C-alpha cells in the first residue's frame, strides 16, 4: 500500500478502522504519558510522542477530534506534573499552558488540513461522476445510483436511453458550441420532465439515460419526455425541432449489469427505422446473435459523426537501403461502451453498408491532411490507405481524392491505395476502368493480402497496379514452412517479372527479414520495424529516422 493510500484510509476510515484508530490514539496517549513518567518527568523531549495521537485524531476526526485530543494530551501532562520527578520539581504553569495550547493548535491544524483534503477529494470525485456540460451524472455517476437501486434484488426497474439522432446536423449548422447549447437546454428540460421520479444522466454526446425505479411511473415519465421533444428549442435565436428516440431495457429480466442494460437499450434504439416510431423495447428474440454487429454499426455511425476514430501509421522499409518507403494508415477505434474494437471486426461489417463511404472519406481526408502536415515540416513520405472495393464505385470519393491532391499540392505518387486481392479478383471487369483513372491521376495502387485470393491471378495483367503486399500468413511461416517459403519466393519473382514492387507484411523476426532480403523482396512492414503509431509518435519516429540519415 502506498503512502497516499494509507493516508486516504486514515482520513476516510471505515467503521472498523475508526474503532481501531480510537483504540490506537488512546494507546499512544497512554504510551506517551507512561514514557514521560518513566524517563523522569516533563523536562525531556519524550513529550513530543504525544503529537502522534494528536495529529492522528485531527486527520481522522477533523478539527474537533484534533482539539479534544490536544486538550486531553495537555491535561495528561497536567500543570502538577513535575519537571524532575526525582526532585519533585514542579513545572511553571505558563510552560504547561503553552504546551497545552500548542497541542490543541496542532490538533486543530491537522483537522483543518484533513478537512481541506477531504473537500478536495470529494470535489474530484464529484467531477469524475458528473458530465461537465449538463451537470448531470455521467455513466460512472449512474453506476453509483444503479448499485443502490439494484441492492434491492426483488425490485424491477427500467433503463431508458434517449437518443437525439440529428445532433450531427445541428453541430454542422451551428458548430460545436451551438450543439452544446442545445444539449444543455434539452438536459434541463428532461430534468424537469423526469421531475425527481427517476435518475437522469448523460451517456454520450447525443444520448441521455434515465433509470426509473417505479414501473408505474414509466409511462408518464416517457410521455413527459416525449412532450419535451416536441417543444421548440432555440440556438442562436433560431427555433429548432428536436427528434428524440427512446430505447428501453428492463432490470433484471434483460440483464443485471448497467453497461449491458444500456447497451441493450441502445440496440433497441437502433432498431427504430421509421420516423413515426419513437419508443422501442429491447427484445432478445429478435436480436440474438447479430446483436453485437448491430450495436457496432450503430456506435460506429456515432463515432463517425463525432469524429472519434483515429488513424495510426505503420512504416514500411526498403530492404536494400534500409530507408523508409512510407506508412500504411490503419484505423483505430475505441468505443466507450464496447471498448477497443479491431478493424478486422468492424471494417467487414461496414463494407456491407453504405457507411463504408463516409468512413473512407474520413480516412482519406485524415491521411491526406497528415501527408500535408509532414510535407509542411519538410518530411516527404508516402502514405497508403486501404480501400474497399465498394469505395471504387463511389464517384464522390474519387473526386475528393483529385480535389485534395490539387488543393494540398501533394505529389500524387505519395499516395497509395491498397485493395485486397480477394475483393479485387471477384470484380475485375467492374473496377478496371476506375483503377485506370486512379493511376492516371498518378496515385499508386497495390494489392493487399496477396496470396489469399482463391481465384486466378489473371488480374495482375489486366489492372494497372504498382505493387503487391504479400499476406502475413505466408511471411510469418517462411522460416519453418517450405511451402510458405516457396509461395513467397514465387510471388517475388512473378511480381518482378511484371515490374511490380513487392512488400512483405507482418515481418516480426530478424530471420524473416534476412530471408526476404536474400530473396530480393523490395520492402517489409511489420512489428520488427514498428507497430502502427499515433500521429505524434509517427512524427517522432520519422524525425529520428531523419537524424539517422535513413529516411529517404
Ligand atoms: P491490412 O491492410 O492487411 O493491414 C495489416 C494488418 O496487419 C494491420 O492490422 C497491422 O496492424 C497488422 N500487422 C502489421 N504488422 C504486423 C506484424 O508484424 N505482426 C502481426 N501479427 N500483425 C501485423 P489491423 O490494423 O488490425 O488491420 C487489419 C485489417 O483491417 C487491415 O489489414 C485492413 O484490411 C483493415 N483496415 C484497417 N484500417 C483500414 C481502413 O482505414 N480502411 C479499410 N477499408 N480497411 C482497414
Ligand atoms: Mg492494408
Ligand atoms: Mg494486408
């Protein structure tokens, strides 16, 4: 236990520790008193032992505790206590009185210090459980209420998630401040609607949560909240209508954990598809297995709107020169409800929906902005981004690509688009013309996860590509699996015959690196060089490389 934790235990004692501390304080007072007696009187500094119980009492029982113990300790060394017991030499009254005052003062000061500390900690704790914008409890705060409510195991209660589906538009029209102003107003109105009958909190930017412990009141609370959704709100004096949707889950039938109940209420919201429906109850029968997927899609939509996704950058390095070839941009997502979610899980899901387009628009904008930032710092380095085949059918994405290259003045060969072999092989004819256009713009093209597509590799002749990236499944086996080694060697020589560059993915060991160098592979990417890094770390990494002379 650290010093801080021990201090916290003394200042915020449990009943058991309190009893123990009272005992300890009394014991220390007596030990001090006996020590003074045994050592011949008050002339010696043994008196100072008494400061320990005094300070302890101040810390645990605040100012009154410190003062009482200070006075007690003062009287233990009573005015009649002799200075030298052997000579029965009585101490001067003024000396005793001064000591008593000092004891009391130190006790009071320890108490005051502890009270300040307590107030500070309480304030910190309050901040931790409060949403700063609305002053309502956040998820942590709601969790505390939930613990109290769920204490009574017999009692059922309801979790309502209120979602405001159009906050994105409000933010775009009025800026974040406008959006915040609206959320604040809605928070206040909902508080009045809930009217002490339930606990209202804020979940995320555009979501509120209500915990309703009295089932009889659910209907009337929901009605009042719905009515608040129909009133007019004002942002910058402009009147606005606010759309609200309600998702509901029940404790304990749907779940016994607040996070899961909230998640299930959110799933219920995400099943509302028509404008006339406002309220949806969680139904485990209709949702079942695809529940997580549905929630991922729902949360991802919110993450895109709130721009809470992050791009990380993983370097690629030329084998012959050891210089940096460029970076691959890889998306990272941490969702407050679901935790960190791997792109392997959510990218295939959004590829099945139209969300893949806004998602890739965001990836493109973010990566191009990063290219621009590095270029401004005098660092010329290429970035590759992953495109889904569906993206190639999005005319506006290709237009955006052209506009960004032009406006940011980025030489197009600094940008590379990776498309996976599996997806490309199944739709060569459809995408050939688009890929040609991309190449004509000067942007590079590479085939990702090379070797994993089952179909023929005829597309290699038909599509205007620059490079192939050998999938990590093969690369990681080259040292111990002769079949993998020959697949990789063949891929390298095939690519070279077609004048394509070869990048090996997932290189983790020196051995793999050396073998690939020997086989004439052009570049590698993998944990051996570096894992993907957030923007700042990638910039530092580049600067280190620049200093070492191995950037380009
Ligand atoms: P990918 O494009 O083949 O990306 C390479 C993956 O291999 C990345 O996983 C990377 O972190 C991982 N990796 C790199 N070096 C090593 C290594 O030495 N050992 C091992 N074990 N793994 C390594 P990540 O970031 O989880 O991405 C997985 C896949 O998700 C990507 O595979 C890509 O298909 C997709 N993805 C990621 N970001 C995006 C994106 O922005 N857009 C699209 N459409 N797909 C993306
Ligand atoms: Mg890739
Ligand atoms: Mg790959």
